[in-house]
C-alpha cells in the first residue's frame, strides 16, 4: 500500500470488540499503527495513548495492530500502564491470521503459522504508520526499523498539513508547523486564489504563492 491507494477494508477482532475498518473510520481521519509483536523492546504505544487527546481534537481515530491474540494485548496494555503511566485508550487489532498485515504489505513474504511462535525480529517489517482520510484513501505511510521508536509529534504535524491541504488546497513547505505561512497549491489558478485570498499573496517566484495559514483547521 502507498499514498493514493484505498486503505484495505477488513473485519477484525480488537480489544474494544469486532470492527469493520471503513465503518469504524466513518467521517473521521484514521491512524493505523502496527507493532511487530506485543511487548516489543521499543514501544511507543504508551506515548500514543498519552497524546490521544491531540488526535481526538483533530477528528482522528487511532487503532493499533499486532499479530498477538486479544488476551495478549490486554496483558501488554497493563505492562504499558505500569512502565509508561497510561494504557492504550484505543483499540488494538488481533491480526493472528496476518490478513491485515498482508493486505497492507507490512510483512515479509512467507510468514505463516502461530503468531506467538515468531519473535519480533522475524516480523521486522510490521512497524508502520498509515494515515487515511475520511475518503478512506491513504495519505501517509511511515516505515520504521524495529530499533527506532516512532515520533508521534511528527505524525501530528503531518496530520495537520494533510487536513489543511484537504480543507484549503494549500501545500506546506519544509519544516512547516501550525501557524506558519503556506503555499497556494499549484492546482489552484490565480483567478481562483484571488477569490479565496482577496488581499493577495507573496510570490518570490511565479509558481511560489505564499499566504498566511488559514486558522483554525476545520475538523
């Protein structure tokens, strides 16, 4: 799966009951994050739980995935609460038959059998982040090595850029953060831009039209 693909729909058991993924997303944005197995040495699930209110404020749902059974997820959540101060407050998918991981291209070829018989290292590719929009199209793919924890501040930053682009047809330059100037998208003509930005824009180059960032970003 890559940017622009429709996020594969699936039915799965989770720690918060069975879901059908597209129905679960509804009209929200969604972040799907995967773990190679429950209880990895490098775990970012606790931090994601800690900043979940930031995603809630952005009309974004979070869901995790591991190949372990639901009972293992419950025990792992208790470990996370003990070591990181809060347990995941979002559902965790039990992908014990590898259906979801395979559909999203997250596993090396030939992985079969009892998931609890595999070490995290054997499932090294299953450490991804996917952001999908309300249209169920994948907007972002991040792939991390097993030894590197994910930066969810960056996931939030990118989510802000994606929502801003969807709502206002703008692009964001390198190192952009909320409140910084944005770029009028190339798909928007000068005539169309003049209707949205009657005060005009700064254009250091003909194709680089800078305007103040629209605030707030609609949910």
